[in-house]
C-alpha cells in the first residue's frame, strides 16, 4: 500500500525595474500539491562498506492537471529541489504527471 504525500511547487518570478528605474525584487509563489506518490531516484553511493547512500533526487507522480514547469523548484520531504528535465504527462487509465527532481544546490 502506498502513502500519498504533499509536495510544494515553488515558482520564481524575476524582479525587474519600475518605469522610474527603481529595482523590483524577485518573488516566489508556492502551491501545495496533494495526493502525490514520491519515489527515490538517484543516490550518492558511499564507497565504504556499511554506509548508507544519500538520496539526491525523487520521481514525483502527481495528479492530472498539476501545473509545473521545468523552471520550477519543489519542496519534497522538506528538501528544496529543482525540476530536472521535461515534465511527463500520462494519459489513459493511469493519467497523471511525472516530475523528476534533484536536490537544489546552494
């Protein structure tokens, strides 16, 4: 039995300049997406015997209609990640959105 999780899509909006030449700061909107399945995807494997690997990314199986862009970031299990590659859309009886993410650096 799988447990559905909530992930958060973080969409940055770049700043800019007003007509008067004043800077406008960048912003970031957030949208919670419920009902996702999350699976590990990639790890940094240790070379020492008996050490645990560190998960470096996940595959997120989100509900149909989830609005996510390749330029978005996501919070998965409390970790800020960047979308990695194209967004996959499944059609038919197993409809949904497949999103690969990797830990964001910095």
